[in-house]
C-alpha cells in the first residue's frame, strides 16, 4: 500500500506540471515511487510518466494513485487550467 509523500503542481493560465511521490512501507529501503505530471490538450488533460522506466504500465500502483489524485484535483479546480466543470464529470 502506497502513502502520499509529496505532491507538487505548478500552474500558469492554462498549463500545469509537477510530480507526486509516495512512500511504500513494505519497501522502506527502495527509492520512493515517483510519477511526473504534465499538461496535455485533450482529456483527461494530463499525462503521467513514472520515473521508474519499468513502471509505465497504467496498472502500476503509483500510476493508479497518481491518476486518481489528478482526477480528483482537476474535478474540483478545472478553472486552474482553463477548463470548466463540465469537462470533468462527477463519478
């Protein structure tokens, strides 16, 4: 189970980028799983890239958690990237 360690996002009028880092209590000696976040111009409006070159599969736990966090943030603050709430339907 991953725990959120750090979330950093930088915004301008219509773009954002950042990173999310996790801790893994089951692997305390390993580097923290880290996912980079970048803006894209089509839904879901962000791209995730795992720092671990072997962890690019969207089913990797760090990627799943980063996706969940970004969808949550953008659902409640779409205007931060020049979007509207209609572009982020509620589940």
